[in-house]
C-alpha cells in the first residue's frame, strides 16, 4: 500500500487524513498467473494499482488472441473505458505472473473525489497515466517499425519482458511469432 502513496507523492503531498480515507477504501487482491482480472462481456468494477506483477490486455479471437497492451509494477491498470461508462468490456485483462493489486471500486472512487481535498488530483493522475500509455501505444503503431516497438518494450521493462511469452509480444507489436524470431536473431 505504501507504494501507492509513494507514487502519488512523487507529484503531490497527501495529508494524513486524506491518505487514511483513501487507503481505507483500497482492497488488496492477489491473482495467480493466467487468471483473468476482467473478462470480455463483464463490466470493469475497479481502478487498480499493480504492487507487483504483470498483466496483458487482449481481444479474444479464435485461436489467435490480439494483445494490445501490457501493464507492469507500480502502474495503474483497468478496463478504464468500461470502468468509466459502466458498460461491458470488449476485451480481457489477464495476470501473466502472480499479481498483487490494490483496488478501488467505482463508487469508492466517487466518494474519494467528493470527500477529500486531494481526491480529484489522484483521479486525474490515474486517468492521465492510463491515457498517456494508450497514446504512446497508438503513436508507436503509427510511427515505429515492429523492431522499434520490440526494442522499446525491452528497454522499458528488460527484467519483465523475459517473462512474457513470445506469441504475446509478437501480437502486441503487430507481427507473427516467426517474424519476431527473425527480429530477435538479427539484433542479438
């Protein structure tokens, strides 16, 4: 839980009272490897902070899932479009490793916004973090080669990238596993 406070206090100061109220709403949950955090067709109920672990976002397709995002330690994770609209998700979120999350329900987040001085700042930071990740991904797909996308992912999370199955990485950068093998052979 302290990792969340440290994350926020990189940019804002939380009063002890605001932190007590905020932290009283947090729910700690552990997920084993390969467990779904959100299933397509379900409505996202949480905005979560990853204490430890790694998750992937993907669209389920017959035998060929389309991975479109990953989230790692000390970042926010949510089916945020579903969370905001309270409509069913069109994609899955899966724990790739044992994952520990600190979670806020939609209603608790609204309460934090209303009852704390810092609540709106915290919510804005979480939504900005998720928005920036999404924008970075979209621009990467438009402006970078598959090799550049692979190298960027490796640069950002070198210790974790080794834990992601190659078929998910290939899907994420928009190529086949065979093409990824050729890229890896070329740059090693």
